[in-house]
């Protein structure tokens, strides 16, 4: 039995990298002269703090006759600027169910200010509930100053063999040394994966003989592994990116199977076929998909009598969307009761969109459940099902060979429009009859902003005009959200340095139509001698400044959806003026048809016309394409800032 376990462990271990760097060591309460002497971290001179040393170690122990994963963590941090450092309050997450819970014990923390030490009092450690299955222990370091060294350690005893935990080598501040080690008995098998841009500096693996024993049952060999990284840069958010869990250097574990000492094997790594079978039988997600007959009775019958299938689906969508109020809960795998939610008119993400799926099925429309995740979640793994990577559900349907993803949780959404937060690359369509599959999440609508501007010069040498903005698709949804959250005044003052008036908003609540915002304005002209200077793009707020400013980019760029923005200006001057100069026409193009920007000026008599059109046709780009993107948007901003029409009196 023991030799069999060794073969399994060796097969599933990560390969040894052959790095020559040595492991470092440190222990709680022992601060070195080098720690005290460090005044600035030379690899990141602007950081507010640096992790001097951190170590995590996971082992398996018998505690109270039960097998527990024991996780011990130790961290030592040097604080340079206490006003900018946000790690003085520490949070230690732990997992629990209604039956049992992980235990966080042996918490010790101290602030070192030279020879003075201040330990935290156990009385100030408190618990905070985050969700139905996650809570945190929280405490705050006392008397932290510039130059302080803070350190803490804790131990977690976990009954959840599946929740081995991950280790983040990268965080919000740089780390000089980060190490994770584990002794895993051969009766447990975990898939391991490393993500991030930096390779491991230390990667060791060996077999420990008879390291884990259960009295009366036997002993198992262990896979003993060590992983470490030196000089990890801090993770910094960059514009237009997905969740940091997709990019930070992290070691992840997923339980695949267990082997009892009597040889029985239980597999945990599921296939999508396994997930489909479970969904068909469990009481929450699966059973809640079987209420088509209920919704056939409660939904107004005239909706089901609509003959055109697309019109019927749209009517069903609008009814469900308008009937419910989302309770701000993302819960999708538990506490789902579609009948109760319908009667209350209020529900979580799953309850609302499962009601939509059930009603579409009741109407004879082919509809499926789509598992997805929001942009602040990791992109779901394509290798094997990890259900914790999903936190959202959508309705997927096919009408006349055209597919749609629908979300009925927001009254500002129209048929086929999804909230920006769900554009996280892909969804899993749960087709229980033919097998599930991946489906890309792309914008299903044209996302257009068309601006029409009429300009003229009044007797007071002011430029005045009328502006009409039309928004559709994602851009209409975003603008309606802005008005809902910040009020109507947010539009009048949005990114312009003069006051607008005579504002008219059309179709604010009728989301099936484009949103139209019209207003008038007056602005001073720039006068130099006998010449008047007019900036034609003064009302185009889409490109007021460059969206990419850093010198380099580490992570991919993701805009979420395509855009089509047009800015059309017609400027009429009186007979007392003559046109002296207009900007040149320009055309900027991104490679491979990813996008373009055109600007065209035309003079006809005393009328100047300008057409600006920007099209983003591709939504995601590699970090290696950053310089091209940065230059593209910098050119657009520069074009608008430096495009000047010059006129003078005859």
C-alpha cells in the first residue's frame, strides 16, 4: 500500500526547477539588524511598506480523532509610510458551513518600534461575516509609525479537505521573500497550478516516509514540497483589466481524489458531465429549473399568445425584469426558491434569471442556464469544472438560429443587453440533453454614441449651439445608470467647463429605445488680434485625456465591448467672416482591423462640416500590444486638443 502511494505522489508532484537560490528563514519575535536598518526598498523606492519575510506551511494532523489540515502563516513587514500603508488592519478569512467551521487559533501580532514592543490584545480580535460560508478574523496593529516593523502569525485548523487553500506570492506591496511548503499524505491528491508572470525561484519536492499515521488503520508517505520567490513586485491595478486573480503569482490547489487506507477511492475532480448530472437532481439550482408549469399559470396568458417568437421572448423578458427587484445577492448555488421569489417580487441573481428560463420554456422557447462570473472574479477554468469560479447565471436562448444571453436583474437593461460587470470572456451553457459547452460573452448590440452639433457665432463674439446625443446598447445602459446614481445634473456638468441649458432627455425609462439627450450651450471664443479660434471638439467628452499613461504594461487589456462613436459638427459663419484655416483630415488605424479613428473636415461656402468617427472593433489585447494602443489613443486626444478652426473678419 505504501509503495502505491509513493507512485501516485511522484506522478502528481510539480517538477523540480533546478534553481540554485537558497531558502530563507525567520521566526516570530526575532528582528534582525538588517530589518531595522532598512530605510527604503531599493527595488521599489515609492512603496509604503515591504514584506521582509512571509511563510505558509500546510500539514495534516489528527486533532480530536479527526483529520485536519493545519495551516500556519507567518508574516513580517517593514512600514515606511504609515499614512499610505493600508495593511495595519489584518483580515484572516476562514470557511464554515452550518455543521462545522475552520478554527483560527494562536493569533500573535506585535508592533516593533526599536526596542519597544506592543502586542495586540486578544480582546480586540473580532469576527466579521462576509457571506453564508466565509467570515474573517480582524485585528489592528497598535502604535504603527514610520519605520515600524510589524509581524503576525496564526494557525488555521480546517476540517475541509477540499479547501487546501492557495498561496499568493504577490500582493499589494512588494515582497522580499515569500515561501509556501506542504506535506500532503498520499491518501489525498491535489491538482496544483502556478499562475503569474514570474517563475518560481525555489521549487523542491521529496517523499517523506510514513509521515502521516492513523492509529489502527495504517501510515502513508507524504509529498513534501517547497515553493518560494524572491523580490516579488507589488501588484498594481492597470486601466481596463479583469480581476487580479487572473494575473498575480499564485499557487493553487484543487482536490481531485482521496484514497482510504482500505483502498477505496473517491474522486472529487468532476467532469462537466458529472456537474450536469448533479444539477439535474439537487434541490437548489437543478430543481428550480423545473417550474415551467408554475410560470405557465402565473404569467399573463396574453404573453404566451404572441405568435412571433422573438416578440414573445421579448415580452417575457420585460415582464420578468419589471416584476422583480434584485435583492443585491449574488447567491447562485444555494437558497434558491423561484416560487417564493416570484410571490415576493424580489430575489437573488439565480431566482430572477431562473424564473426567466422557466417562463421561456413554458412558452416553448429553447432556453438554457448559462453559468458565468463577474469581471471581479477569476476567468473560469477551461481545464476542469471549478464551480466556485462562477457567481452569476444568465439565460441563454436560440430563436431562428440566432443566440441571445439575457439578464433580467436590472430594470435599465433591455433585451439582449448585458451589464458590463458580466463581460468576463465566457459562460458555460448547461445543455442537460446534449452536453454543456463554452460560449463567448460578447456585446449582442451595437454600442453607439452619435452626437450632432450645430454651431454659430453670436453678436457678443460667443460661440453658441445646440447638441443632440443619441446612445444605444451598452453606452445607453451606462448613461442611464449614471443618471440613476447621480441625478440629471450629472449629465449637464459631465466633463465640460461651461454651463449647459435647455436640457431635454428622451426615453430615459423606455430602455427599448435609444437614450437621447439634447441641450444648448454658450462658450467664450478665443480672440487673438483680428482672428477668432474655435475648438470644434469642445463637447466631445469621450476622449478628454489619454486613457493609457504608464510607460509599460504588464497585464492584458480588456475593454469589455465594442464601441462606435460619431461626432458630427456643422458650423455656419456669417458673411462678415472668412475661413482662414481648418485642421487637416486624419485617419488612425489599429492593426488587424481592431479599430480606427477618422476625422474629416469639409468647407462649402460659409459652412464648415466636421465628422469624427471612432470604432473599437476588438475588445481584448495582449500586453505586448500596449504601445500600439497607447499611441493610438494619445493621437486621438492630441488630435482633439490641437484641432482649431481659425476665422477672421473680412
